[in-house]
C-alpha cells in the first residue's frame, strides 16, 4: 500500500509540475507575444505614420510658400521665400528617401511609388512657378498655380492613403494581440482550474505567475504609450461611444490637458465646439454603423484655454473579432497657421494682376536705364582700350626704330667711346620699353583682359632664355646665376610660356636690382601632381640687401616699393610684382616673399600646368650623331638625371657617373667615348684637370670634351677655352638648344661628308630644284635671311611671308612649287594657315619648319595637311632632299628610301680608294687596319646574336655601333649601312625585323671578309 501511495503521490507531483509548466509557459507566451506586437508597433507603424504626417506637413508648407511667392514684391523677401521653398522640398526628398527601409509589404511599396509619382510630380511642377516668378512673369506664375490644384489633391490623396495603410496595420497588430491574449487567458483559465483541482499549492503558484505576466503586460502597454508619445502628431483612440481610450503626450500638449482629465471622457464634449456637436455626433454614429468615412478631413477643436484651432485629420477604423467596428484611431496635425496664411494669400489674390503689371512696367523702365548705362560703360571701356592700343603702337614704333638702328650701328666700326654710348642708349631704350610694357600689362589686368595661352612648351628653354636676357647685367655686376631643377619636374608642359617667362624675368630682374655681390638662384620642384596636371614650385632667391617685415607688407601693391623716397637708390615703377602676382593667381597659384634685412630675399610662387606631350626627340637625328657614345660626369644628382634623360631622347648611349675617379674607371672599362661632358663644379677634382687627363690618356680622333655648369658666369666661357675643352654649356637647355650645341661640336665631320665625292653626287641629283618657286613663311627676320641664303644657293626663287595671313594672300594669287611653313607665328600660325590653304589648293607641297623637336609634332603637322616635316636647325642637304622629294610627288611616300637602298646595293663591298683617301694614301696603315678588322670583327654579328639572345641589348647596341664605325673606316659602306639599320632595330625593339637584318649583315660581313682576303693576297 505504501508503494502504491508513494507511486500515486509521485504521479500527482508529476502532473502538478506538468500543469504548472503549461500554465507558466502560456503566460510567458502571452507576455512575449504582447512584447513582440508592441515592438513591431514601436519600430514600424508609429515611426512610419509620423514620417508620413511630416511629409504631408511639408507638402502643405510648400503650397503656402508657393502662394506667398506671388505676393512678394521685394526682391530680397522673394529670394528668402524661394530659398525656404527649396529647403522644404529638400527636406521632403530626404524624408521620402529615408522612409524606404520602413516598407514592409508589396502593397506599401506600390503606395510608396504612387506617392513618388503624385507628390514629387507636384513639387517638380512647383519649380515652374519659381522660374516664372524669378523671370518676372507673375501672370504665368498665377496661371501655373491654379493649374497645380489637381496635382495637389492627388498628392494629398496619395499621402492620406499611405497613412491609412499604416493605421490599418497598427489596428491589425492590436487586434491580433487581443485575440492571442483572449486565447491565452482561456487556456490559462482551464489549466488553472485543473491545477486547483489537483492542489491548492499549484493554483497559488499559477496565480502568482499570471499576476506577474499581467504586470509585465501593463508595463509593455505603458512602454507602447511612451513610443506613441514620441510621435510629433496627435494620436487619439476613440471607442464606439466616442470616449477617449488613449491619447499620446503630443495630443495632451496640443489640447492643454493632462491625460487623466481626458481618458474615458467624451471627445465631442471636451474638444468639439458646441455648435458642431449634433452634426459631428451624427456623422460619427454613421461611421460606427459601417458607412464609409473620409480618409482626410479638416475640423476645429477647442483647447483648454478656450482657443479654437483647426486640425487636419487622418483616421482608421478599429475592427473587433465579431466584425463590428470597435472605434477609430485619429491622427491630427494643427493646420491653423497654414490656413491663416492661405486666407492672407486669398486676400491679396484680387490685386495680384495689378501688382504684376506694375512690377513689369518698373522692370521695363529699369532695363532701359540699365541698357543705357551698359552702353556708356562699354563705350568708355572701348575708348580706354583704343587709347591703350594707340599709345602702345605710337610708343613702340619709334622705340623699335631706336633699338633696331642702334643694333645696326653696333655692327659698324666704332670707337670704344661710341660703343659705350650706343650700348647705354640701347639699354636705356629697353628699360623704357619694359616700363611701357608693365604699364600696359597693369591696365590689362585691371580690365581683366589677360587670357592665358594653352600650348606645349619646353621649360628648360624658358630657363635658358632667362639666362640669355640678363647675362650682360650679371657680367656687369659680377654676379652668378644658378639653376636647380628637380628631376621629377616635367620638361614639356602645357600652358602659357610667355606669362611664366614674364613672372620669372620680373623676379630675377628684381633680384638683380637689389644684389651687388653673391649670386641669384632659381629652383624648380614639384609641389603636387595629379591626373589634372602638375603644380610647380619656383623659388627666386638672392644674396642682396633683403627687407624688413614693414617693407615686405608694402610689396604686391601697384606703384609702391619698399623704398618710396625721392632720394631712393633703386629705380622702377613698382608694377612688376603686382603684375607677377596677378599672373600667378591666373595660373591657379600663389606667391609670397621670405626675406631678412641684410641677408637677401626669396620670392616663392606656385603655378599649375598640364603635362605636355611625351618629351621624346622625334625629329630625325643626323646620321653622324646616331647612337653617339656619351660619358656624363656630374656629382649633382638632379642635374645628372635631367641631362641623362635629355641625351637619351636623342638615342645616344649615355653612361653617367658622379665622380672623376669613377669616370676614369668607366673609360678604362668601356673604351672610346665620342662625347665627354664634365660638370664645372665637380667636387673631387677640377674639371680642367680631369679634361686634360682624359684628352692625354684616352684620346680618340673624334672625341669632344665639354664643360657644363648650372652656374651662369659670362667669364666662365673665356676661362675654359683650352685645347682640351671645346665648349662650355650652360644648364638647363631645351632639347633643340642641346641638339644644336652637340651638332656644332661635330660640324667638322659633317663638312667632311658633304665634301666627299658622294656629297658631290648628291648635289648633282638636286638639279631639278633650280629655278623653282618657293614661298617661305617665317616671322623671324634672322631665320628669313638664313633660309633665303640657303635656298638661293640652289638658284631657288624665294618669296617671303611674315605670317599665316600674308601666306594665304600669296598662295591664293601665285602658284608655288613648295611652301616652307613655320608653325609658331603671330596673327595666324602655321597649322591654321595650312588648313586654309588646303581649302583651295590640295597639290602644292607644304613642309613644316619648327624648332620644336618633341614627339607628336610630326603627327600634328601631317594631320593639319602638311606633306613633310623638318626640324631646326637643319642641314642644307636635308632641306634640299625634302624639297626635291615633295616636289617630285606629294603622294608617293618612301621614294627616297627606296632610291637610297638601290644606291647602297650598287656600291662595292669594299672600296679601298675611298678609305685611302681619308688616310692620305697611307697603304701600310690601311693594311694594318684591315688585319685588325679581321682579327677583332670577323665574327661581330655572332656576338650581336648572342647578346640579343641573353637580352643584353646595351651590349648588342655597342657591338653594332662599333661595327658600323669600323666598316665605314675601311670603306665597307654597304656593311656600315646595314649595321646602322641593325642599331635602329635593336634600339626600337623591332624583334620581327631583327632576324632579317642580322642575316643581311652576316652576309655582307662575310663578303667584306672575303674582299679583305683578296685585297691582301694581291698586295
């Protein structure tokens, strides 16, 4: 029995525990279900309703602002209204876009898109009214506003539909939670009865759990109430009898009551004006009976203070499970001020047309006055411009004559005193011309008429020109000019070179004026660089008198200087720095000064340029300079890197070292160099001493040694002219300047080639150029004289045009055999002139002449319609060859190359007579050279092949270059020519052509070896 009793007790205990678990679980389920519903209402429905109501309010504000625009006559007030409208529209767009994460169904997505179509369309149409008001067309603005009413109603309807959807969603969640709660309570009751039947202890425990659940429910309900209190609109819940079940905090604040005063009270009796009770109660009752309700309506309510306020209402019905209507949820926005504003607008509506007419008439009269004032201002500006132009012409014309005649006078025989007088006259005239130019530039700056050019230019040429211009003044004062350019600074820039030169020259002349001893330095570096271009930092520093802080404050102001006294030592107008500052700012830069009294000054400025076309030397390099071997000795790293890059653009083979010791090692290892360039300021050994060592110990017949210096001193050239040093070059130099200097160094070789029998033969082939008619288009008088003299040597008749416009006139009235066209000219440049000539003449050959040897120029001239291209400086034979080729046929390309190839084929494999002519008929020496050729070069092509296989292209280039030279020396012209082609193919990386050229070279080398054996056997 005890066992049975124990078993029953155990089962009773288990059942009690099970029932207890079920009851507790049911209550927890109720608690969590309610919390989930409240969380959903909190995070979804209530914020959604608040956002939509805010958007509805913004629509209303924009409608008020549109009406207000039509009434504003004051321009500033109108602008403020427009800005307020645009700000309100921006807020609407932001709130509309920020709502998208709250969309919780496809139905709401459709409503969301419908609001986009209706509301945003309404706002976009409002912009047309703004445009009409801003243009002064108030009649059109009024008409547009009237037409906008249907759009407004559609926008309001779409927003109301959106609010209704969210209110229904809220009610749905509340109903679902209510049903769940009833079900849970029913189940809890059943389990509670079972628990009571089983035992009082279990019942008491279940009651305790339920009580806690109810307390939790009330807390969650209070929390939901707090969420509703955060909404910035009035939310009120009414039951079927119109009693207030719930009112949020915002609603209480609007009404002026506390919540306890309103809950359970009749809404109409508390808040609705008494005269509206019957109508409103009747309407409310019909809704409770199932009649359709308006989605949006406006009605008045009375607040606690007795004031009557107008509200706009959105509503949604509350449905019970039985299908009956249990009440309504209202969301209200106070629109009293908005309605008052609309009424104010309506009061002025009748006067709008009169105001528009008055405003239109006023604007018309002001426009007439404005047109008269504009004409007067333009007339005054034209008069000023004409005066400046006339003054410029009237002053510059005699000044040009004075300077030109004094130049011619300097070319005659003069006494020392006369030379001194003439030199001072020229210097004074140029100083006066500079002052005149400054005044005219200052006038242009004031009138904002300075326009920057956008052309490619060589920065190094600008620097070199600065040195040339102030060189005489530097010499007179015994000063040095030093340049330092960082190797990352692009050589070719796109911008206005004239204005950059003007700024630098102003600053350098300023430094020159205030410096009596020491040096002037120009430093260029990269300040910043991006895809849009490069910003360069220029610094012009001197060791002059310096300035105090007070004197620095006076700079960059027109007609002022640091010393403005009448007894001042230094002259000038004080305009140079003002002009420089304006130009620098036009070039997107800034300028400032750093100075200390007695220690000198530094003027620092930045300017922005685009990077020009690739700085490769694209013009054909003279044949005697191809693959020139150059040794560059310089311990200034930046200068060494810049010069090496410039030389390699000419396809020179360059070795650069940083000391005299390494230079001698390099010569010992690599052997012969055609050109040696030594830094004047070499630290470990004097430049002259090193030059003498190289000349005495490692001399070769064609070797040239030059000094190069970043310090520009006029006496340096005189001191350095020795038997060892042929020339002094001043860094930096433009590509064309550097090329010209190197060409002049090797001019003797050129003259030997021209004087050779082959040169004479070439001259005979140019007989067809005699008596031809050529138009020379060139603006530089010296270049005109040089070109005329060269052409007249071949009996070519030359007409000269100084610019593109004159060239057009001459080409249209006379038929020429060819036109030589300079590219950069005033009035009309060579490109534009060529395009205009091609409009009526497609046949006459046009040959471009320019000192710009950068890559890309050839493509530009061909695109413009020119037939050929020749770079300055040019050899006469080059000019004659281009003329003959283009005159023979402007359409046939490559004729000259084919003819040259045939001529090479016709030459003998080995021409001893030609070689002996160069060796003064020294047969023994020639035979020794032949023996040495067989010993050292019989298998040269195999060496080239091996180097290419190992990808040692520098070695391959050296072997090909050496074979070209020695083949030419022994009279093996075809082999020398093929070696030259081999060099070019290796340098360009033309691997598809290499094999064929190597085979040809190998065949010709074998032929030369066989010819040498036969020659030596006969001897």
